[in-house]
C-alpha cells in the first residue's frame, strides 16, 4: 500500500503525463502543418468516395466518347454532363444547357465526332482532332494552327486551338481507387476533363502523388503530402485571383465572339427561281468577311452591318446554301441553310388553233366574220401554273383552262397567240396565228319574198360579198327564225366572189332570166317550204363545229317593221325588198326599202320585167346621178316623162373620182340597147350629144354613169355595157349610178 507521500508522487507523475499528452495533442492539432495534413487526409478520403460511387463511362475510351455523343444527340444534357470529372459536372452541365438553348448542340457533336484515337498505352490515350472538313487529321500533341470549334458554346467563348489531349488510363486521381471498366481504361470524366466555356477538349494529364501520413508535419515514408486546403485568408486570396483570371478570360472571350450571319433575302427557306444567278443579302457584324458553301464568292459586311453577295451558275434542281461569317482570327459562324430550287425549263405546247381559222370563210387566209375569236391549245407539261391569251403581243387575259376567247372591237388583222407559264415564271409562246376580221363579209342584200308576176312561188334571195376575199360558203346557212327555210349554201357553189353577188332561186332555175348560183327548195325544220308573206327573220349563220356559231348578218325583227317585212310586196307589182347599204347592220329596219320600179334587172319566167335587181346594184343604193336635156335645166326625175328638144344633154354626178363614163340606153338594165356612150373625163358635169332616133311614147330609157379604172387588169367599159345591155355577169364594181326615165308625155 502506498503511503500518502507515494500517492502524491504518483498522482503528480500521472498529472505530468496527462499534461504532456494534452500538450502533445494540442501541438499536434494546433500546429499549422498538422492541420494541413489532417485536411489533406480528409480531402482525399472524400475524393475516394466520389470516384468509388461514379459508375458512368464505357469499357474503352472510344466507347465512353460514343456514350457522350449519344447523350448529346438525344439532347440529354443531364446524362452528358455525368461523363465529366465530378468537380466539372455542374459547370459543364450549365455550358451544355446554354449550347442546347442556342441550338448549337449539333455543332458540338460535329466537332467531337472528328476526334480520333492516335495511340493508347497502359497509362495514356492520345486523340487527334480534325481542324476543318477540308483539313487533314492533325495530332493534338501540338497546337492546331486553325481553330474551328471555339464558338460552339455561344456568346463568351475564347477561340483557342485545342492542345494535347492526354488522359490517364487505368488510374483515377488516387491510385487505389478501382477503375469502372473491365479493361484498364478511362471514362469520359478523364477523356474530356477540361471541356468548359473556355477551352474545348483541352486537358492536362493528372499525375497522382502517393501520400503516406507522418507526424508533426514530417514526411513519413518519404512521401510528399498533397497540398491541403488553405486557411481562410489564403483561400480568400486564391478565390480572388481565380475570379480575376475568369473575368479576364471572359473579357477576352467576349472580345472575339461572333454571331451567325442573317439572310434577309431570299426570305423563304425554300426559294424557287427560274434563274441561275441570285443575289443574297443580309446582316452581320461590320468588317466580318462573308463567304458561302457554294463557291468562292466573298464580300465584307459594311459599317451598317449589311452585306450583299451574288451567287451564279446554280445547277438545275435544289442547292442548299449557307452563308459564313469569319473574323480576322479565323473564327467562323454559319447561317441556317436556304434551299435554292432552280427550274429553267419552260412548259411546252402540244397544239394551238383558232376555231375561226379551222372554219375560215376564205380559202386564201384566216377570215372571221365575227368579233369574238375562239382559241384552244394543249400541253403535256405537268408544272403549268396558268395560260395567257395574247393579241398583237399584248396579254389580254389569263386562264387555267385549255381554251379561251379574244374579242376585238373593229375590223382588221390581228396576231393571236397563247402563252404558258410555270410557277417560277418560265414561259413559252405559240407561233402567232394571223386572223383577218371582217364584219358582215357576206350579207343578205335583196329578198323577193312575194315571187314574180309570173308565179308567186318564184321566190329568190340575193347575197352580196363586200369583202376583198372570195367567201367560202361550205359552213354557211341561210336560216329562218321559224326553221324554214334552212338552206345550206354548201349544197351548191362553194364560194361567193369578192365584191360579187350570189343568187339563190327557189325550186327551179327559171325563176328569173338572170343566171342563178343555187337552186334549192326553201324548206327546213318547219312545215312550210317558202318565205312567208307575213314576214320572216332571216339570218346568215356560220357553223364552227360542235355548237359554236357566228351570225354573219340578219334581217330586222318583225316588230321593228310593223309586224311584217320591211319592204317589198306580193301581188300586182311584186316588188323586191332591197338593202340600202351593206356597210350598215342588216337588223336595222331603216336599212331596207322596196325596189323603186325604175331601176330593175332581168325578167320573170314569162318574160315580164322584174321589179327587182337580181345580181345588180339595188335601186335604193345606186349612186345619185343627174341627166337632162333641153328644154329642162335640171335633172330628170326617176321614172319621169320627158321629150328632149335636142340631143345636147348633160350628165351630172358626184362621189366618183377618176375617169368617168356616161351612157344612154333604150330599155331597162339587163335588157337594153345603147344609144350613145361618152368619156366624161373627170369633170362632175359634161354635155354630150344624145340624139334618140324614132322614140316611142312611153318608151323606157336610162342614163348610166360609172367609174372606169385605169389598169390593164380591168375592162370596166366593156363589162358595164355588157351588164347594162344583157345582164351578163355582175357589174365590175359598185361605183355607178342609173337614172330611169320615159319618153313622151306622162299619163
């Protein structure tokens, strides 16, 4: 048993030991080197746990890179960020999110796909990166001369050449942490260690420093402790330096970043055009060089941040065009693509025709008797947008049909065409078809609807052709409104001669003494077979195939003429109804009158004089002339009775130019003998000697004045005299007049 002194000694000794231990512990814990050592141990213990729990990565570097690309293609930024070192994940996640929002992930993928494995050992893996699509593979063990991917993260990115991509293989930051793959390999955490907002795929190999703990700050086992976290003051200073460095890097990055150029024209994403040259324009930062992916044409954005670029020689079909902006450091940005669709091939015509030309009134030219012209065409092209109708080079209408009409307002010659266009304006035009339009090229000129004194059934109709062309009658009919008669003129002679008459006689050729052109029954779809004495509306109709027709001429409505014919008579004198002027619409009642009974032509079946002028100038439309002999001092009246005191008679006329002849005849037109004939020269009044031998009371005579054309092609004097004497042929022209009178004393 210890006595008191021993106990006190022992307690004191133990107290010294306890105090020493406390001092030792305090020194160990309060000593700065001791704190640093403990912090280092705690740091690496936490780091070991992070890597032990990290299961992301592939069995090989290539597989890990493929997994990373696959996540980016799926736009799974959360997954893609897990292939980075744990310390970098949040930052890279933020950068990738930004790239995704700015729709630049595709550019990131494009550049990363250019990584290729150069060499791999049991410790390191070496990759190469393609600087640009047209450049060869360049080993990243040396800096790249032509940076190409610095812009992929958008706004605040430094443009720097990727440096050596060297990553540890088979090691984690602590050698004792097991790798995650079956092979000794690295995951993307190692492969892409330093992808951040500043440097793409730029990393430095990690060199682990084995650590063995010591005591009192010593280095046990010769190992060197990694630098432990610093105290608050040092950490603050270090953080400020890092912030300053980051700020400087951001400023540098912001100084060189460029935005993709904007294409303003053409505005459409797919632009259809018929030309192989196109002007592009848009905006980009000033001084940027603007180029394109089609050819070597370049320009520079001006001070207003505008640019214009002309691209030529586009091929047929579609071409995708992108505009590229580049700065002086070689940094580029590319616009979205515009598709230029070039179509320079025009549609084609298969056929083109004008209906009035297919059924022309003349065999010499395309002659139409109406103002409305019918065009039709065909085309085998499938890209037709519309057709156009063209008259004399001027577009008159458009249509999507394969036919159309053009209406003219006056007689004349017109060139007609059709044009076809596709959606981009390629066009083709047919060969021009010339059409001559003549209103009333054939007219109804005289109608003996009451017959003749020989027979009321001896009806006749006279047509006249005032045009300069012989008229083809094959598709022309004379049609009554009630259906009878309905006479196809093609059943007889095929033409009516230019400036000539065409005589149609009912039933037989003995109706008149004048030679007829057509003998035909006056029947039709109605029950009658004649011209009704109560009145008819007659029309000359041209048939154009199918249901198309053109009315060439027509007589007045019955209501315009008091409910019947506008002239002529049946019984007693049997007057014909004569047209006053062929240049005036035949539907006007005022353009028709009865024969004047003095100007007549031919005889009936019994030899009696006709009160009409078949195949001759109508009595109501002859030129007005004058004729008188002493003792009269002014012109005889039509049909008046006169006894000349001498043969010194005077011919008076107006409206006739050139050489004029005047003759005196005994009888009537087409049945007469000549008393005397004279050349009247060009004077409107000429006195001649017209002595009448042995005149008879009541004897018929007539004076005729006519123009004589001075050309070897005409024989007007002989032709007129033959017509006046016998009615043989038609007058050679219509510039003539006749004045009928009788010798003796009137009743």
